């Protein structure tokens, strides 16, 4: 009886081991298949490109490329703005992904000041939840600027509009709309606006005599 029980137990253990090994093998095959099928959006050529050709949306397109066979230096579709207008130092066949090694200097560094349109200037204001709505605003939003002060010793404050539909360049260190949540120590210390020189002079003077309040507009309201 004991021998029979032992045989049954051993047989059961062998069955479990065999079954586990089989499932692990199946899972490994599934992982390999998934790796082959998973794709990454990269930039590929619409037509054959030669040395000296300029890269743009006209000759490049975003293509799903198998991750398992993706070249290490392939340029992702999300990096299009980094290479737009750059020239090639190697020819690239039609349909092939563009590589960073195909460019003379690799990825170009973009500076925040490049976002300032010609003729405008960047001007920062101290951030606050009430006066500058720092908890609400994002780069790309537009605001009206309200100046409040006491005139000639009057007990009643006077408010005037300094500027309308003023674009926001940055909120703290964030210059893109898609930024992380501002919590705790990450709360911004400044709001950077894009103003012309005339408005910049008004704002600089107003900051020394009174209080500036930003009034938020809905996105797309540029009136």
C-alpha cells in the first residue's frame, strides 16, 4: 500500500514538472512571437534619398517597424521636429528607417528661446495661485493682464487692462503643454509671457506700483 502511494505521489510530481516545463516553453514561444509582432513608430523614407537631401514631412513618414529588428539608432517618429530641415550625409533607400548616424551632428539641441516669435520678448512674473493662476495655466494658453493700484492716495483701487490675449511661453520650467502634475516642491515659481516691447515697459512699471493679475482665456480665444 505504501509503495503504491509512493508511486502515485512520484507520478503526480513528475506530471506537475512536465506540465510546468511545457507551459514555460509555450510562454517563451509566446514572448518571442510578441517581440516580433510588437512595432515601434519610426521615421522611414517615402522615396530614395541621397547625400545632401533635406529631411521633411514630404520625404519622411511614420511607419510601424518590428521592435525585434529595429536598428539601435533609428529615429522615432516623435522626434520629427528634431530633424526637420536637416541634411543627410548617407544615402537612404526607400522604406528604410532614418538613423541618427545618417545626420552630421546627431540630434540638434532645441533651446527654449527658439519658441519666442520674432518681434516678441519673454518676460517672467512671480507665480501665485491667485494673481497668476499658476495652478491652472499651461504653456500656449493666453491671458489678459489686469493692473490694480491706488491712485493719488485714494481709498478705492483702480484697475485697468494692460494687455489682452497675451501668450504664455512657460510655467516654471515647463515650456510644453504636456507637462507633469505640479505637486509639492514642483509648484512653479514664475509665469513667462511673450510680450512686445511696448507692453514689456508697461508691465515693468506696473510691477513696481500696484498688482498684476492674469485673467485666463479659453483655448482658441484670441480675440
